[in-house]
C-alpha cells in the first residue's frame, strides 16, 4: 500500500501517530482473532453433537413407525422461541433460553395411551433441532467476525505497519539530509564571510 505523505515534520508526526495506534491495536486484534477461532470451534462441536443426538433419537423413535402414523402432527406447535444475547469477543451471539410449545386440545380417553409420551417426544426433538440451529447461527456469526478480524490483522501486519514504517523512515532521512545540507551551506557561508572579512582587514 503506497502511503501518500509530504516530506515535513507535520507529516512525520501524523504518520508516527498512526503507526503507534496500529502497533498498539495489533496484539488486541490478534487475541480477538484467537478467541473467535476457539469459539467458532466450540459452537461447531456443539452443533455437531446436537445433530448426532437428534439423529440417534429419530432412529430410536422410528422403530415405532406404526404408532407415529396414528399420531396427529397438528397437535404440537412451536409457539415461541426465547433467545438472549451473549457477547463473545465483542460479537453479539444468540443463546437459546426457552422453547414454548402450544398443544392442541384432545381427548385423552379417545386417543391411545402413548399420545402424551408422543407429545413429549415431539417437544424434545423440536427443542434439539432449534438448539442446533441456534448454534449453527452462532458459529456463522462468530466465523464472519473472525474472518473480518483476520483481514484487519493481515492489513495491519502486512500492509499498513510496514507502509507507515517505510514512510516514517523516508521522511526522517529526508529531514536529516536537509538538516545536513543546511549545516554545510551555513559553514560555506560562514567561511566566505570570514574570508571576506580577512581580505578587507588586509
């Protein structure tokens, strides 16, 4: 990245200030990136665990296929999903608090005995599926933030910090050269004046 600058002390101070800001921010960004990486992995692991749990439970309940054919799927409905927000490394992520279900009225006497168990099984499966979705969403949000942080770390590390360091170095060299030239020209002028004064006194 070519940094535009002028060869003067004001530009030097400005670039030096920007360089210091980035050098101070870099370790924080690197820590954030590492923390996000860990949290993405945790959320992914949890989502996979819930996925396996759901799959196992579905397989276990599929054995009673004839019973499920009798079950009224309209009986249980998800009424509300309560979520809260938890900040992880500065990123707002969802946390499942509760799943509220609405159960339609039915006659316990006219339906098979296992219907109440069936309702509980449907609630349990729905809750696991919803929790899994929340973890997937959390993982996606954290991963997006991690990618953005990684981009910023790379920008600082590989582009901006070296660019600012180079610009500061060039300005310092230029100002030193200018100062040396000024001193040399002052010596020349002083030597001429002294020579002129000597010639006049003779």
